[in-house]
């Protein structure tokens, strides 16, 4: 009897999800969604597991969320995978985190290629371990001609250092006579950032109940809609992504106007 109830409940939930997907697709979908994937360690701690177990479980969620975003017609999905501050974590944890992109891309790359997903990375790739760097570069190269969803990993990324680097590049171009002070505006400055060529995020999602940006896309998030949830990243499911988009669709974006 209980097994039949579980099957009925699962079928009902699937049906409800399909219905919600159809409804959100009737309204504008955020073109660029950025996610701060937080709570892996707390998820593991609640289950008396090592932190690495939480990170591994979180990696599985990346696959599910990517597939759902692609299905919904999202153009760009940026995932905050590793910050410039995360190097301060214990050495064993950092080493494990640096293996995850290799494992994820190694198993998921054929599916990304098949689904026309294009992999991009923002961050200081050159400072990554060689095995991580090579896995990332391979994925970028193999998917460079794809024209669907852009799966953009923020890996060894920090927004303040990105902005400072952009300012330095502008100064250098100014000194070389390639740029005058009258040329500098928001549009030009954006081209000096790592996200050059990508639109600013329409929607930011942060999991685990934390309500801060943690040095993530400080320039790009100026007019982004924020959605925070207490759900820990390894528990984040397709339905939560739908919920975030539903909230986004109910908001009025005025961009400083009336």
C-alpha cells in the first residue's frame, strides 16, 4: 500500500512540475541566471558526513539545474563554483574541489555537446592546478561552436580583483592612446571585465539562507533581481529553480524608472 502511495505521490509531483514549467514558459524567462551555490558543507554536517560528500552531492545538482535551465530556454547560466577567497579553506578540501570540475566535465561533457551547451569560464584560470585547467580548456574547446545555453563557471573568481584588473587595463589603453577619457562609460568599462560579451544577470539565486553577494559579480548585479532560499545547494531541485523564476516573473523591473 505504501509503495503505491509513493508512486502516486511521485507521479503527482512530476505532473505538477510539468504544469508549472508550462506556465512559466508563457511569460518571459530570465535570459541570464546566476547562482551562488552555497550550503554543501552544512548539508554534509547535518548528515554526519565529511564536507567533501556535500561538494560531490552538489555537483550532481549542477547537472540537473543545467538541464532544466536549458529546457526552459535560459540563455546563460553562471555558477559560482570557487572564489578567490576559497583558497583559504583546508588544503584537503581545496584539493578535492579542484578535482570536481575534472570529474563533472569528464562525465557530463558528451551530454553538454549533445544538448548544444557552450561552456565558458570566468576567473583566473591560469592559477588553477594543471589537471583542473586542462579539463576546463577541453570543455571550452569541445563546445565552442555550440549555440545553445552558455554554462558559465565562475572558477577562481573574485569581483573586486576583476574590477581592479579592468581599471588597470583601461589605464594601459589610455596611456597607449587607444582610449580617451571621453570614451569611458559603463558600456565600455563592462567590456574590460571577465563577463565581456555576456549580458548582466537578470536573476541571482543564492541558496542556504545566506543573504550576501560574497564578492560575486558586484558590477554586473546592479539591477539584477535577487532570490534567496534556505534550501542547501545539494537539496536544490528543479522545482526550486521554477519557484525562483515564478518570483522573478511577478516582479516589475523599472531600472530606476517609474
